[in-house]
């Protein structure tokens, strides 16, 4: 627990430290991996060249072994072979002489008759089956007088293998110097290309890690927002529940005073109490809406989809809202497209709540004229549309864009005196969606609005 608290208190520090650690570690790993691959490549190339050198030595050996005792012919053959292969820098034939080796034929005339005491020659001489050796050198061996001729500015491969004489015993030592210029050039190009790729890779990784650290920031921020959002929902739910009791008490006591339960009151007091009740009623409506929003957002709203007669629910809703419509002098009517039962697979209580919201809104925003509810069956998709059409103030296209957003209310001269929370239509759309329905709005400013709610039919009787 203490470690967790320490991490929570120093979250930003640990986050930055982790980001720096990744920025340092990953490029280092990539660098070492690239160096390892390049070195491994060079080792593999050297192994191939070594085998190629030994094969070249055996080939040369097979061509000149019959003339091993005739130094004049050997010299001509050595010169010929060297001239025909530009990779061969030098071919020499050496014979053992008092634990040393003396050059008897060589493509480098300055090297003829020189005597060498060279450990590599000694090692090659004792190889079994005349296998020979191949190694890369920076310079050729030095003779007894300390003289040598620099053959190549870079590396070259020296192949040395014993040669048998006519009697079957070791008689001479064949040495071949093969150029490494082409291989070293290709290796250098490969190394340079690898370095370029490595630099680009490291830069890309650094950019990626910077983005990754930033994404981590966003992830932490998102998590924090989720936590805050959850706390907000819990607070709204708790506050709404706590508000219900005092609001109900205010309305109850106001109603009892008006009815004379505590003695007779004059008309002025009744008027004030009526205002109190009206305000408490709006507050109660807001509390109910907040509770509904909280339940929807927390996924606590459950719908029971059952076969439901929509005609009965619409008629019941019209009956409940008829008094409100008559108070405003509006014509409220329902025109079903058929008198038969229209069966929807919906939650009856939630459908009634939806219709009360929509028809109630139509009455609220209609000053004169009518509010008409009618149904229309769409064979395509087997859906039933419930349409609420009014002759109210209407809306512009801009005002319709956010109509079903939370806390959105159209604000203009025509609506400034109309009360509301801006939550009813959002709740309505969420409930419609939960029951596999959809809601659409058509409206013309100063002409009226038509809201269409559609649900899949269960069956038609």
C-alpha cells in the first residue's frame, strides 16, 4: 500500500523516468543489434573467402604439381596464372631450407631467392593431408634481411599449403596472396548503409517513443477523466435522491396550506403558495430528469421488450395530456391509420414516457393551432412510425443539429419564457435507442415541427 501511495504521489516523475529509460534503452539495443549483425555478416564473408582461397590453392596446386622440380617451368606457370586472375596478387613456391623457406618461383620477381622464417609457413607445413591454411594479413612476411614488399594497401588473404614431390613426400610450400579489395569495399558499403539505416531507425524510434510517452499521458488523462466522470455521476445520483424528499415535502406542505389544513388563508397567500408549488414542481422535474440521466449513463436502465398494443398507450397519453392542451386552447387528437391493434415489441412504460415527453413538448412549444398524433405502417422493414405534428414555433436547421444533446435548449425570443431542463429529448432518444427504435425530426421555422419515432413491428392482428 505504501508503495502504491508513493507511485501515486510521484506518478509524473515515474512516468518521465520510464520514458527516458525507453528513449535510452531501445536505441542502444538497436545500435548493438546492428553492430552484431554487421560483424556477423563480416565473419560469414570471411569464412566464404577463406574457403574460396583454399579452393583456389588446391586448383593452382593441381595445375603445377607435375612441374614442382622444374623451377623454370614453375615460374612460367606462376606468371601465367597470376596474369589471368586479377584477384591473385602473388603466387610463390617455397622450398624448405634449414628450418626456413626459400622462394624458388614467384610472380613477384623481387621475392625470388629470399629466405623466410615465418611461423605461419611452419604451421601450414605441418597440416595433415596437405590441407593448407588461409588467413587475412595486413602485410606479407619479412625475409631474413628484414625486407618485404607491400603488395596491397589494405587486407589480403594468404593461402599456404604443402606440395608433394615425385616421391610422395612434402617437397615445397605453395603460397597465394588473394586481394580483399572488392570484399572490403562491399563490406564497407554495407557497414555505411547499415549506419545510415541505424541512424534513421534510431530517429524514428525516438519520435515513436516521444509519441508513446504522449499517448501514455493521454491514457492517464482519459483514465482520470473516467474516474472524475464516475464521481460526477455518483454525486448527481446521490444529490438527486437526497433532493427528492425535501422537494416532495415542500410541495406537500404548500398543497396542505392552500387546501386549508392549517387554517384559512387569503387569496394573496394562495397565489404565493401556488408559485412555490410551481417552482417545486419544476425542481422535482429536474431531479427526476437527473436521476434518469444518471441511470442511463451508468447502464442501470432496463427495458423489457414485450408485445405491446401501441394504440392503447397513445390513447392513454392523449387522455393524460388533454387538460394541458385545452388550457392553451389547442386541438389534440390521435389519428391511427387502422383501428386494429398495433403490436410493437417494446417496453410499454418506457414508450409511454417517450410519448409524454414528445407530445408534451409539442404542446409546450405550440401557442395556437393543433397537435396531431398519427401512425403509419412501413411494409419495408416492417416498422411502425408514430408521428407527432404540431403547428408551433418550429426550428431552423442550425437549431435542429443539437436538438437531442444533453442540456441543449433552443434560446430565442420565442422560447425565453418556456421552462425546461434540456434533458427530456436526450432521455427520449436514449430510451428509443434501447428499444431498437429511431427518432427523426422535420421542422420549418414559424410553421411547425414533426417528430417521427419508429419501432419494428411485433405482428399485425
